[in-house]
């Protein structure tokens, strides 16, 4: 069997994890703004209001799920970076 050599730069991995988590925060803030704006439309009267609310109610959970998936990638990068550093320091 051939030797397997894998190289990971923990500093770069950690920095990329930070970038991913920063993007998660941007998405999370946007979702919160959408939710707040939706609350402000409670007095809105329109024949299309139900359709609009239905679309938002379907989209927001999917958007939140996507944001959480993005955050999990960032967290995996940070945890992996930490584990590599801990292994190297032993």
C-alpha cells in the first residue's frame, strides 16, 4: 500500500471557518429583517396578502435550514482546525 500524505493548514482552515460563520451571520440577520418586515405588514390589506404570506411562510424555514447548514460547515472547519492544533501540540 502506498503512503498517504495529507496536509492541512490549521490557520487557513480556521480563517475559512471564520469567513463561513461571518456569512452565516449576514444571512441570519437578513432572515430576521424579513421576519420583522413581515410583522409590519399585519395591517396590510390586499387580495394578494394570503399568497404573499404563504410564500414567505414556505421560504423562511428553508432559508433558516440553509443558514444552519452553512453554519455547520463553519463550525466543522473551526473544530477540525482546533483538533489539528491539539494533535500537533502533543
